[in-house]
C-alpha cells in the first residue's frame, strides 16, 4: 500500500515514515504543499496523510486540487488546527478523516487501516481473477475459497496482480507500490516474492508468468503452458 505523507516538521515526518514503513506501507514524504501537489498529480497513491499548515500550497489547496482531478485517494488530515471550522472545511473538500496533533501513533495507524478497508464508491471490495479472490476487508487472498498463507509483501504483490488480472505489470511498478521513493531494498526483491507466490497459487490452477522485458502476468496455468508451446 503506497502512502504520501505531506508534513513540514522533519522530525515528525521521519518518525511517522519510519513507523509506517515498519508496518508495511510504502511511504513517500514531502515537506511542502507544492511538492505534495506534484507528487499526487504524478503518482496514484492509496493514502494521503496531509498536514494543513504546509509551506507553498496549504493543505486545503492540495486537497482541493486532488479532488478536482477526480482522484479517489483516501485522505487523512493530520494537523494542529483543531477548530471545528477547519474540520468542516477539510471534510467538505473531500477528506476522509481528521486527526489533530498531538496524537498517538497507534491511533494514526488504526485510522489508516480503517480507511484502507473502506468500501469504495463502486462497491467492489473483492476483485477476482481465475480461482483467486482478493478480500481487502480481511486482508487476505482466497484460492477456491480457501485463504492462502501469505506474508504482507506477498499479499500486496498478489493483490496488485489480481486487480490487474490479464494485464502485464512491470517490476518497477510493483517495486514503487511496495517501497516508495526511499526504499532500502532493490527491485530484485520482487523476483523473490513472485517465486513464492507462484508456488502458493499453482495448486489452484493459477501462475505468474514472466514476460521478458515487460513484467509479470497473472493467468491460469493452462494459458501459461499454451503460451510457452507457441
């Protein structure tokens, strides 16, 4: 799950970023509203943690521009401004939640988890492809109705492949979704996750095929075998 943190307090931003990365988020952090707006225009984030008092563009303007572009990124406003008027304005502009400083890190993470579980407007919370179903509420993948034993990273990779079932997904895209800009890992880590995922889904008749030079394709084992013989 990829998250953008827009916070101009460097010490606070570092602390939040470290904690969220430890919890499995891919976190990108920016200190200004101008940088936040540019990042949101260029990248499809799952979540945005947004301070209101940003230099450059303030948080309200960042949020307005985000929603004007039609983005459905979940937004949690994190700010010292606790006036009711600011909360109302933020929610009216399209924020999904509001947390005032000071705050408990555990509460921030709980609110982010709740936002991720929220049903999007199309009502689709269990995308499927072949015998695989992604249950975002339970944070698991089902193979023929049985939950697979996946690590968080494996779940994240397989979830992306299911959501884009039938389409090739590049290694770089997967890496960015999992790790963000300041990753300590390398794209070769994706190869390890794909290998583990393949072993776990093949009993259900599914596999992940490597499309050389392009990326990975989730498909049935039969389709993969036919492609290799052609």
